[in-house]
């Protein structure tokens, strides 16, 4: 990967949960979770043929 990440990983590692700004994320209360539904997509099996040099 030639593109350098723009993330300041050292600053991020120093952050605590209280440093995170959640002002644009609504709080989810019990009423939300009472009506929430879990949708798990079906998995599709596939077959792929690769040259031996690719798998090595």
C-alpha cells in the first residue's frame, strides 16, 4: 500500500471514551431496541479457479 494514512494514530490511542464527541449520534433507548430487527443477509457459496502461482 503506497498511500499513507491520514489518521493520527498516536492521538487516537491517547483518547478516552469521554473524549469522543457523540453530539451527532442520537441516544438509543430501550424503546429503540424493543422494535429493532436483525437482518442477516444470506451467504452465497462460490467457486473460483486460481492458478497455482497465485495461491502460493
